[in-house]
């Protein structure tokens, strides 16, 4: 299924071409497809399982999420891509677990899978999404293990209401100072607008730029437009991810003008079923991919990036070649134009 390119004629009165300053009446707005091919080369934040993780109180936190095999995920991704070449890679960032040898085993599994499948379909990149657990940004995975993973995301999963804007600022800056953390995951998730506005984003983004740590633009928990524009202005490396856990997530996306409604078969595929029927549920959802819903979730972020004048080279995830070159270097040696 190819990405849809509807709503190309929708106009926004305040839109201006970023390089010329022309109004929308004076300049032609890029189509969604053009923006997609400019800024999106893959997904830097996907999951296939969710083992129990420890919460702030020390007890396991349980969330029912997907348990796809690499083969299933690869096949599903090829269905979404539909030959467009937009899904050049998937970063398999499953959550950290206390048994760190399991993280290394996942990386080994990804390496073997890629070696066996060759160049067909998207490249799977082994990764871990760590939890930020310390008040100075410490994460719950050792440096030794992080160095052996292809990619590492640091995300804040604690209740943000318990922390002041100043504490959150310190936590984020500390996590990005870690030489083995590649990306700060969904930095605005669950943070209220007032707290978000009071955080020192100038300091956070300066740290991101100086440490060459990417900021994730998460389609499920997107940054506000003003913060995306600020990140572009600071020349911060940016990556785009969906935080994909299961296909039901796309069923809950808000309706957009022109977005086709789900067919009866797709509605059935997203139906909640008892745990004992989980295998059948997964099979149904793999048969009816979200297609246009997968691609349309990128639209608001891509438009904001374009309005802010973002160049493709600032979006590290805009192509597999760009991401591979970025990750092949030590963090301190990475450069947006290099």
C-alpha cells in the first residue's frame, strides 16, 4: 500500500515558505509524499515485547504489549512500506530488563536475522530503550552493555508530576551526557504544558547539540510545535519514531479529514480479545496492517519541520545511509554534515 497524498490543497493562513518568506498564496506547499520522502527513512523506536519493568516503587510494572517475532515484524513492515522505500530500517528498541545478558542475546538475534535475510525489506537495528532512573540522568543499563548495542535510547518513564521543571532539566541533560546514549526518547510524554514550558529547553538543546545526542520526535507523544522549531534552530540532531508496541495503537489515532475509515475486516482485526486468544489476535492484526494510518501519523511533525526550515541532514533518521554513518562513529565524533 502506498502512502496517501490527500489534502494537498489544504491551506493554512499562517504558513510561509521557510527559505523565501513567501505566503502560501505565493508559494506552493509540498505534498505529504514530498515531505515523507524528505524527512522519513524508517522508524527509530519500535517494540515487539514488553517484559515487566521495575517502577519507581521497586515493583514490576506490567503493560500488555506486542510479542511479534522478528520475522513477523519484518513481514509486517514490508506490507506497510508497499514498495515505497520509506521503511529502510526499523530500530528494535525493546525495553531494558534486569538480566542484561538478555539484551545482548536480543542484539545477537537481530544480527543473525539480518545476516539471514540479506537486503530484502527494512534493516533491523538492535537497540534498547533504557529507563532514566537517577536524578542526574542515570539509566538502568550498564555502560558495558550499552557499548555492545547498535543503538540506545534513554527515556523517562517515571511520573513527571513528582519532579520540578528544574529537576527534569537536570535529568535530561545528565542522560544526554552519557557517551553511550544515542537518543533522548519522547521527551515531552506525560509532562504537562506548564511544566514543559518552565523547563530550561535552551540548556537541554544546547546539551543535545554539544553531546551529539538526538532528540526523538515521537508520533505518539509529539513535541509541541514551538519546541520542534526550537530544536531545529539549535541544530540539534533529530530522529523520528512511532514508539510502536502493537497495531491497536493505530486504531486509536484521531480521525483526520480525508483519512479513510477502517474496513469491517480491519475493525475485526483491532477487536480486543481475551488473553487465551492472543495468538489469533496477533495473526489477524498482521493480516490487516494500518497502511495509510501508519504514514499519516507523521504528517503534523513533518509539516512543522518544513515550516521551521529543517534540512534532511538534521533528521538523522531521514535515510538508512545517514543513520548508519551516524552510528558508525563514536558519539563525540558525530557531525550533522559529516
